[in-house]
C-alpha cells in the first residue's frame, strides 16, 4: 500500500509504503479495531452516495449498523450524528425508489 500526504502548510508530500500480506488479513470486520471499522463505514457511505458499484451489496442500513456498532467513545456525539445521517439517506433512498 502506498499513502501520500501533506502536512498543513507544507508544499512537499510524504510517502508511506507498507507491504500488505494475505497473512495479515482478518477473517471478518469483528476483529478490526473500532476506529478502523468506523472509518470503513464512513468510506462506504461516501462511496454509496457517489453510486459506486464497489458497495452495491452494502446497503445504507448495513452501513448504519456498522457505524453504530463501532461508535466507541463519542463525547461530542459526532458519531451518533453520522449514524442519523446514514439513516436519513436510507429513508430518502427508499422514498426515491417508490
């Protein structure tokens, strides 16, 4: 995996390279840390909103369930608000399909 990023205020980007091995893969999302599971839900939501085929089998309901199950500590309530946003998109999608 290659990840390139820039720090705020810097002109030059930095590159991180990390080999990914099949042995490092987990059998399910259940073994993934909460922060990463929530990030997967956020990324899946963005892809679903864009209509990307990569998430065709991942409904808004499934995204909301994953996000809700991986909220972790949420002192400001932002993660709960994200779950509500996904549920709202699910409702709008259902109405649009009628």
